[in-house]
C-alpha cells in the first residue's frame, strides 16, 4: 500500500511566526526539526497501519528543509524544487496526506494564511469556487484518483479541508487567533495526535472519494499586482486577462488548467 505525504510548513506543530518558515530566520533551525517531526509522525502512523511504500514531499518554499539525519529509514523523500508536475511519484498512491498545511489566503485568524505565495498571489478559484493549497493539491491528487485521507494544521485549515473533502481525518495541532498567534500543543503531543490520525486515515482508505472535478475546467487567478498578471499574456482562448490583476486559465481537465496557472 502506497501513501504520498505532502508537507508544508505554516501548519506544523509549534510554528506561528514568519521567522520560523524562512531559511534565514533565527527560529528556522528549530522549526525544521519540528517540520521533519510532524512528517515522520505521519510516516510512522501510515507504516503501523500497513503502508509499505511511503513518499514524503517537501513542498515548502525551495523544498529543502528536512534535516538529512532525521529521515525515516522506511520512507523516501522528494526534495528540491521544480515547477511541474507538482507531485512526481504520486501515481499509484492509495492515499495522500497533507501535513502542516495552512488556510487559504484571506481566512481570518489563521496562522500563515496564503495561497501559494503571499507576495505574488491573492485569490484562486477553480470553476468558481475559492480554493487554497488544500483545494489545489486535493484536486491534483483527485485527478490521479488519489483521495486525501489526512490533513494536519491549525483549526482553520482543518475546517477548510472538511468543508471541501468531507469527513477526512484531521489533526488540529494549534488553534489560531491571529495570522501569527495561536494556542499550540507541545510538539510531542501534537505528533502523537498526528501518528494516531495517520494510522486511522490508512485504515479508512476506501471511505473517502478523491476530489474529482469534471472538465473542462476554469482556474481564475487574482495576482497581487498588475505586473505579475502581465507576465501571462492573453491568447484569447486558454489564457484570458480579465482585468488588471486577474487571469483566467482554461483546460480540458483540472490538471491542464492548473498547470497553466502554476507554471
Ligand atoms: Zn503553503
């Protein structure tokens, strides 16, 4: 049984502050230990429930934050950055886990809320529905027939995931009260919770449908500024500049539309 785990940083146990999630931050070295800690708790839970092929993708920033001496010996790790495909090696997975995720841009009182890049993007809609990274990644997984079975992060992203995906397993490792403030569980306790939920998520494979979005698909992206939108000139068909900051990307399926928007 194969489990693909995508890991982001803002929703990791104990992470509340911007300084923790940038390589040059004073708190970064500690945060990357928490990052691998949460990821490995999910690995351990998946293995205990019978997974025998676990791939862990470092999806934060440039994708190189896992301390090499802490990699779980029974998992494999996708590290580094590259634009597309977003999830190489996803094919054939029985489940996807989203670990350390954060709420979509604009969510009130949610640690690190943003969609892909605070500096470049504001809002993204898939067929008219506002989506963040949970929706984007669940849709990519769903295109390959892979259901998201577990999400970990703060209370806001857990609620976002359940609203979009149904009764998946969630591990709420913090309760956010502002963009950079939260009531956090001690990391050890949070990781115990992640392990238990990961185990249950694997046991429940088959109960949750993949997020499948029928084509043709429209992805509408509002950039943070006009010059960012200008980098994506209209072709009048698949790429259409709708206003100063908004570009519409069309595809025959969700993967094609998202590839245009993300690359
Ligand atoms: Zn992110």
